């Protein structure tokens, strides 16, 4: 037996030694996926089955590619002509640098990053006289990228879109592509699309690459999109020796264009394919694996695996129903404090969306527990949070040049850099504040007409908002964000990033409300926020890591907390269709399988954004009821209860303390408000499709209903004309 094979289990050996034809390796979480794929590369070379330069291995990140290269080198030593281990994008660049002329590009084409794309789209908007405040550039860029990830041209995007803004986006899309080519440039999505086009149109080129790479290995196959699948088909067209490694239960990037059907339909796409399942787990306890498998088994779109371990059975999964978000964070931080007093093990706190980090960060700081945010920015350092706080500072004291300068053009008001630089220089020379200089310039009418009007409007916002600060702080902050146009500007973008920022601002308003309840004023709130955003709080060597569930993929930790296990958060409120819900369930599965020894699941029994008003009961996540109940331990007993706080102006919400009560709650139907439309309800629109109700307001004898549509974004509709139907 080849010595390499002695390090593998039976299924891994089967996957490594199967060298002819198409092979799908269904690699469950923690089953040694990377080891299997690297050992297969080493086996092909070591057994003389294939020369190294005739092997192509493709993965999704540069880090994963580097790790794979290093592992192969450790197994085989130095190779004069090593196999090509690359990302899809790096491989495409390699091909296009040599073949670009066949597509009408120069070989020295430029690769445009995000900033380049924004700049080019701004030029396109100017050329077409499009207004950013009607269809924001950010939204257009996101739609174009999504269309390209689905393999769409501008024309096919327009034909298949129900978005009422599609004609505007189409015109921008078309000119954007024309300008890119005129500049001999490609954006990241073009790298893949143009490689597909090259292989489709140039038979000799396709055969050269497909013949040259006798063995093709694709990692994280469940994350491939339509154009990447086409590349895989072209490259395997001659020899047919393709090994795809992936896990359909960890397909969580649908929002980026990933198509789970690529892995589900592998045998159809590659006839004669053999499927090998890696089900032995080397990471988690059996109880964690049983819980994760029990949850994801509710999905229809899966091939099915049963994970097992030769290790210990492990502890039950603890479920903690917190009285509110602050109590949830306090519980998590205290448990972490207890763990750290006994062990140096790493601990992960995972959440579906970034705004949930605020309460956790506050609680960890109070106990002086160092933490690190992975793939994110500390709550009080996020741009929209800093902008909102700058508004409060500038309204309270307009002579605060730093705060005023930050928000004078946030959102964009047409106050150009030249105008601002001139005002700042004049202020410096006259030893005035920026605010004083603006007021004097307006009185003297010394500015050009457009700049004069823009600054006049800005001054009116600041002056009119001053009385607002006499209200309770949370209401004042909410009113200021509306009056400034900041909220409206984010809503118009209709992107996932903008929605995330809106949630962060809502969370900031909640934080302001908490300060009011504690009897603290604006100065305390602003001072605390400034201190919390200090970079000294950010510890690179911290044992505690905070991150979203998406960012946790591929990582592992001895202890995992998953917070915010509530309807509207996990699953996300935008998860309307069955496919969306299945992806949310997979996301929860990914979170569970990050844990080696212990998992905590927590949720708040009260709404997170009630701002001290009458408290509504929260719906616990349906996923809690779907977990095998014998694997859960209820922590709502008195010995586990956090110290309760009194909230002025609130009344107790109905509570759901146990797995049984959670399941019972989910069986009840929410009583509809008059007209049948309530926040959270699913509705159907004849043009926009299915959406979720965000807000219902009476408007005369009609209803004004705000709905979030997955593909369209947020729309405010009058029911008289929209004729929404409850789903």
C-alpha cells in the first residue's frame, strides 16, 4: 500500500484512489475534506498516474489555494513543475492574459476593483444624465454583479427582470460594459464570464486547455455559480477526469450567485459519476453532530449524510431564552468569563447579522474580556454609526468642525470638495469655525448658486434639528436621522449592505434608549460611544471571536454561542421562498458544526427594537423546534436566570422558556390586524412577486404597506393600487 493511504480512513482512501472518470466527494463538516483533496493530488503524482503540470486544482480563496499548495509540497517535497492550484479568478486571468486578443482585448487589460467600478458607473450616470438619488449607483453595481454571476448579458438581464427600475439599470449596464472594453478593462465578474465565452467560441483554445489538464479537482463545489460551472464543463470535456469536493449542507452563498443545483445534479451533468461520502467527523462530539444532522434533514434539497465520530458523545446543547437582548449579552459574557477562568480555549460568538454585535461588545467590555471581531468592524466604529453620532455632536455644537465636516455631505447634497476646501481655508485664515464661515458666506451670497442652495439646505437641517435634542435621546436620534435624509438615502440603495446599515442605526437608537432608561444624558452617551470605538479595545490575540455565521465557515472552536435564534433574524426576515429558508437552515447547520465540544443557542423573548415602549413577544426561531429535542437542555431554570432589570414603560411579554413552549408557540397562528396585513406577513404582488411586510400604516381610508421584496428591495405601496394578497 502507498504510505500516503495509511493516513486515511476507508472512505477517504476510496476517494483518493478513484482516478478515472467523474467523482463527487460529499464531504461532511469536519470530515477531512482538504486532506482528501491534497492527498489525491499527491497520489496521482506519486503513483505516476499524471504529471504535476497536467493537474489543475481550483478553489475559492487565495488562502485556501495557498494552504493546498503547501500541503502538497509537504507530502511530495519540491517539484520542478508543480500542479496548478488556483482560484477561479486567478485561473481566468492566467488564460485571458494569453488569449485576450481573441475577444478583442489587449493582453495588458486592467482588472477593475470596487472603487474603479464605482468611479466608472459615476461617469456612466453623468453620460446618461441618471440621478443617483433615484436609482443609487451602489444598487446598480450590485444588480450588475448579480446578473453577471448568473451569466446574464445586459439584454438577458432586462428580459428576465421584473424590477421596475430594470430599464434604467439596463441602460447603465450596457454603457458600463462598453466603457470597460474601451478602457481595455475587466471587472472581477468579467474575468469569469469572458473565460466562459472564450472556451465556448474558440474550440482550439478549449481543447488545448482541456487536453493539457488531464485531472481537474474543484474544491467547495457547492459554492460554484453558473459561469464557473461552465468553465468546469469546458475543462473536463476531453478527459472527463473531474473530482468535485463539496457539501450541499454548507451551501450558504446563494446571495452571491452560488447554485446548489450544481452539486445536487452532478451525476446528471457528468454521466457515470461515482459518489463517495465522507461522514466520519474529526471535530465535533456526537451530540453536536446529531443535532446538526437532525436540523438540516428538514431540507428537501440535499443528498443526505449521517455524520458520526469515533470521539466522545459530549454534552447536551444548551438553550437560553433571555428576557431581552441586554440579558442575552450578559448571559453570554458571564459564561465566557467562566470559561476563560478555567481554559485558554478559543470561543466563538456567532450571529446572523452584524448589528447583533453591539450588545455583545458592550457586555464583554464591562467584564474586561478582550475580544476580536472577525471580518467585521466594531459596532461604534462602523461608518453609519459614526455619522449618526457626528450629527448629534454637530447639532448640539455646530462649531465642532470635525463632526460638521464629517456629515456636511452625508448623505450626498451636492456640496463639492472644491467648495468645502475653500470654506475651510477661509475659516483658517479668519480664525473662524467652519460653521461660522458657512453662515457668513450664505449671508454674503459669495458662493455659486448650486453650492449656495446645498449649504442653505444643510444649515436648515442643523438649525431645525436643535429643538429635537430636548426629546428623549433615542427619539431625538431617530428624528435627526430622518430629517437629515440619511435613512431615506440608505433605503433607496436597496442592497444587502444598505439593509445591514439600517439595522445598525436601529440598534444605535436602541442603545440610546438604554442610556435614557439608566438616567444618562447625551454627553454620557457620546462619551461612551467615543471610548467604545477606541482601537485599544480590539485585541488581535483575544480568545473570544465575534463574527457572522457566514464568516465562521471553514473555522472551528471548542465552544460556540449562536445568539439571536429568533424569527426574522435566523431565519432572516428576507428569507421568503422555500429555497431561502433552506439556505438559512444550512447557515444554522454551519454554525452548529463549527463547535468541537459545546454549543449554546440563545434568543431574546422581547423584541430588540421596542425603544422602551410596550414590549412585544419575540418568536423563537423555528430551527429550535426542528432540533432533536432530547439533545437540548433548557437553561431557563432559576439558577440560570440573569439578574432582571426594571424597564420603565414596559410590561412583561409572554415568555417561551422551554423547547416544548417554543414548539407550541410555533404552532399558533398570529392574529392578523384589520385588513389582514401585519408586520412579518408574507404577501404576493402581481409584478414584484413574493415579499415580507415591514410596516403597515393607515393612510386615510387606505393602507400604506412597506414590503421587502428579495429581488426588488423595499417598496412602499398603497393597497388600493397594489392589491397585495396574503400568502
